[in-house]
């Protein structure tokens, strides 16, 4: 008799009668293998990636290649090492720098005099030392974007006055360049455009402390195509900055920021401070007017003013005086720049810059107008009224900006590069000149 129920009930009935058949034979270990196959797969993949990474490890996750023993003494603290390692992974594609290994007579031998690595021109030593442990340093010059030529020319101190004698600077650098250009092809192929040297002197690579003589001599022809790291910089056209260059801060030992209390906690009982050379009669034996008479004018007008703490004699503890001051005068000397600028910032004293047309270090990243004051050379007679006005209006704002650790770090050269320090800023400035790299031009890669 036909089934009268609805069709879907009939289908369900047929489905329930269907017999399940297993077409695959059962093996005794199949179920166990099924349970652990994920572990086997994970182990195989891990082994594969381990073996592949051991031959081609990306730079971002690797330590720098083992380099030849450095020629400079390392004074590394645990904190500095930690910060350096953190920095080494902060940039995916670092600027790659090759350091020429020159004979010790070009650099290391000068370190027999301890002043060589601590005086105001010692950036040439500090930058070399920091680059030796820079994570973008390469041991194969064919991989380099830039080439660093480590020659120390500021350590030949005069026995007469103790100041650096620069008469040997040009011949020593010329000899080093002749050496590397005869041994390697890299200088000749770019004419030195991707080579970096330090000229941390009064007027940079003009290599003379007197401006008139420096201008007359000019930059040596063999350096005019290079990149110079120099303390001298002015806004107007000047013979001594005709080569491509980066303005760097004068050298101050990095320990300076630890010598005194935190800037915000210091007792500041000196209103305006200056200690240094101030001639009563500025025209010296050479017939030149020191500081363009600016320091003499300051001494004559404010020497008896109780708000101004002006001293002409040397004092080893002068940094303690800076740490006690609200405003620190930074007038020009023979050159417009001065280490007082760095010392003032590090010790929390507002720098008062009196040097017309000066170009300050790392202006692309440092907002100098937020942490300093500028007074024109011909307006030093108004200096007291300018400082009084600032003290009554925005003194607190400027001090808070100045005491920012980031800004203070930017002006110090550490033995081992720390992110945000002076050498780090030099690298950033060089990255902005990457179009001068012969290798990048040939490969067409700019990042």
C-alpha cells in the first residue's frame, strides 16, 4: 500500500535507513597521529625559519657585524649601553657610514694629551668615538652612504698660550686624503662629495682663529666638495662656510649635566652672569678689536651693577656659578659661537646670545627661540631692560622649555651614541644630504 505521508517525511525515513559505510581502513596509530600532527608541523616550521635566518638575518634584528678592535678607549656605562642598543633598532634603514682606518698618527697618537678629548674643539674625537659603535657603521666600504675621515687637528696645543695651533691642520688632512684616494676608489669617484670631516674650530675649515686671515685663506680646495661638521655658522654668505656643512655644538663633557642639581631644583641667586675674557682696551697687540668691543661695552656699562655678576679671571668652578644664574651672557669672542651656549643650556641658565647673524646647531629640530634670548650687538646698552622685561613676563615658560631633558641631550656628544644626542642629530642631518651619496645615486634608492 502506498505511503500517504508527506514527501519530506518519506525522505527522512529513507535517510534514517541509510547505512553508514567506512571506506577507509583503520590503522592502529592513525588516531594518535591525528592528535599530534599540529605539534609536528610547528616543530618543522620553527626549524626551517631558524636555519634560514642564520644565513640572512635582517639588519633590524641583528647585532652589528663584528668589527676590528677600536683604537679609542671606551668609557661606556650600563645606562649608555642600554640606550645605545635601544637606538640601534629604532631606524629600519640607517645611514650607512664607513670609517677609514688611518694610521694612529692621524688621530690616536694625539690622545696622549688628555686635553685632546675634553677641550671645546674635541667634537672631532667624540664624533669618531661614537661612530665606531654606531649601528649603521659598515665594514664593507661598498655598502657605505658616507665615508668618515678621522683626523684630529685641534690637539697640537701651543706651548706659549695653551691654545690649539692650527698650522699643521691643512697638511695633515691633505696627507690623509692623498692616502685614502690612492688606496681606495671612493674619494676619486665622487670627488669627496660623500666624505665627512670635522672642522670644530673658530672659523671651520679656514683653520685660523682670526676672521680676516681665515677669510683670506679660505677653505682648502681639496675640502670644498666634502661635508664638514663645523661649529662655525652664520646666516649671511661667508667664505668659511662655502663647502657643504652641518653646524654642530662645541664640545662640552657629557658629565656636565650631572655636576649640579637638576635645573628645576637649583637655587638661582645670580640674575645675569658672565665669566671670561673682557678687555678694558679691546684693541689687543695684534691690532684687532676682540669681540668687536661687545664684551668691553658690557663690562663698562654693567661692571658695577649688582644685578650683573661679571668676572674676568679664570675659575675652575665656574659651572657652579652658571647653575646659580637666571641669565647667562653668551657674547661673541673672535668667532660668534661659544661653549657657554651649551653649558648654559645643560645647567638650566637661559642663554643670552649676543652675536649678530649666528647660526645655531641643529636649527631644523632645535627651537632655539623657545629656550634662549637674542640681543643685537649694538643694543647691549639695553641689555638690562630686556632681561627685566623677560623676568616679569615669560621667564617661567622659557625656563620650563629649557629644562626639558630632550633639548639638553641634543647638545652633548656621548662616548656611545644615545638617541637624541649630538651625534644622533649629526646622523639625521646627514640623512638629509643623502642625495650626495654616490651609492644611492647609482642604485636609485633614497630610503
